[in-house]
C-alpha cells in the first residue's frame, strides 16, 4: 500500500492482506539502511496468526520517497 506523509509517498507492506478492522494490528519498523523486506517471514507468520501486519519503509528506504532520516529522534 502507498500513502502520503508531508507530500512524500510512503510504502507499507500489508503481507498481501487487506486491513481487517476486527483484528489487532502490528506495525513493523526496520533499521537504518534496510527496508520492509527484513520483515517478510515475520509478516507472513503474524498474518497467519490472525493479525493485521504493516511493515513500513521509512523515508529514503525501500520504496518510500524522501531523504533518509539522520537520527532516532527524526524517525
């Protein structure tokens, strides 16, 4: 899925599932220099355990636009 934050496109993987408002949602964030792909197996496992799972590409990483954030505080 793609959404916008501060006029920049942000990519988030949803494990190939639509968000179900009746399920709890888990948001996964990657580390510096990585992307949502590091969570692929975890996404599938949690999705199979009946959770909504969203793995977000932070700015400048993976499929998200923007410059990389330079500190934990900016993230």
